C-alpha cells in the first residue's frame, strides 16, 4: 500500500463544475502539499498545509490531521484547470513523498 | 513568487556520456535543494537532498557515484548523470526551499533527458 493515495486517478468534468480530489496518507507528516503539473511537466506548488483550510482564488485545500486526509477543491472549473494534481506529504528532513496524481480534464 | 530555473530543458545524449543539469534559485537563497526523477506515467521520486556546502543525502537505491550532486552556492545546485544509459532517460526536476524559514518548495521546470 502506498503511503500516499489519491482518488480519483482520472476525472473529467464540464466547465463550471465543482471538483474535489482526495488524498489519504498513512504516515506522520509535518505538512501536506498540493501541486499542479501541466502537460509540459512543469510543477507549480498550490498549497502547503499543516492544519485547517487554505483558499487561493478558486482553489481550496483542507486537511484533517486526525483522519490523515486532505481534499483539494476547485470551484467554477475551467478548461485551463486541466492538469495533473499531485498530493505530497512532507516527513522528516523535508522529504516529500508523492501520490500518483489525479489527471483532471475540464471540457468546455 | 520565488523562481527556480533549470538548464537545459531538454537533452539528448549518447550512452556512456555524462550530462550536467543545473538548478538555480533566481530571486532567493536556498539552503536546501531537492532532486527528483519522474518516469512516464509515474509519480515523482526523491533522489537526493542537497544542502549548500555539504554532501548530498541520497535516497535508498540511488547511486551517489552515478548521480553526482554539487551545491556550491546558495543559488545553484548541479546534478551530473555520469556514464548515462538508456534506463536513465527520465524527467529530472529540482526544487528549492527558502533559507531561514521552512515553507513550500519551489519547483524548477524540469529537464527531459533522453539517452540513446
């Protein structure tokens, strides 16, 4: 069993829909990251969380430390949101362990 | 936001040659840089953690003599793939963390290596 599991693996939505991507982990962490990877490979850091909730524009990330679970929400989705979304947990020594990613496709 | 660059963005080389990849933090000082590798359709895997002025810490299974890491300054880390083989073909990504405070890592755009 992977230390970090994401669901769903693939997600197709219509423009405007509310999207949720889930991440569960099985180890003790100091923080959790949500990343966005575009088709060219470049990675953008969206959020770094250690508790509660963060919001940036149409993106919202939440984490429940007791349940070892985090969610990434996208409101009013747009085709430009199409990308791979990756959950990564940070453990000792700032090491990141990555989930396998969720491929999101938003159709116009 | 903080910017991390990588050079080259893409490289094709012959088997047996060595390839150097640079990772630079352009507008901040990074005491710690990380090197990752991503094979097609797979998630990123941490290869090594590089601290300025000291030896890199390699993850289990990563050969330190094959993947040479140098972090000579607070803004530059290099990864040299020595005697590259086709199985080293991959997407190599670096990230950097701001000095003085622990927060998010800023990722470079990646280097796609193809070994023929």
